C-alpha cells in the first residue's frame, strides 16, 4: 500500500510525465498521491501550477542522478530502474554517440520531449493574475 506524499493517506501512483505526454513507467516518474491530491482541485490533473512543480522536481532529480555527460543503455537501465525492453524502444530515436547517449537528450526524452524551467511557473502566475 502506498501513502500519499502530501497527507499520508492511502495513495495511488501518479505519473509526473503522463503517458499521453510520452512518460515512461519508472520510479522517478512516480508520485504517490491520494485521490484528493491526485485528481482533486489541488492535484496535478486539475492544477497546472502543481503539475509544473512536480515536473520541475523530477527534472532536477534526473539532473542530479545523471551526473555524467554520456550513458550506455545498460547504465540507464540500472540507474533509472528501467525495464530493458521498454527502455530500448523508448530511447531508440536518440542519437547514440561513441561515448553513449547524451545526458541532455536522455532528460529531454524522459520529460516527454520537453524541458521545464522556472519561467513556466512565473507565466502561470501572470496568467492567473490576469484571470482574477
């Protein structure tokens, strides 16, 4: 049984980078959330600010874990706890250099072919001020 990372109630797995955004099943892409914090008003499915915050958090974790510039497929499978078959399909379109796959390309792919930054949160706040 999982516990919500916000309130400690019984939780389900939330994919930070949703599958329809190109997300992959692996532990760093999981956030454990109760129904209220998952799909409620203050959950990432209905609150863009929280969704972006979770994505920024995941992206930062990837940058910290992947501390070299290049990785082999075998290293990625071990470090990120990936399913071997899915990993090979997932990364097949990445350019393979003689040193391996480039860190930034790996992160870009795992984030659903998008890089997030703090400006996205600021843009969200500006939009909210205009709407109010």
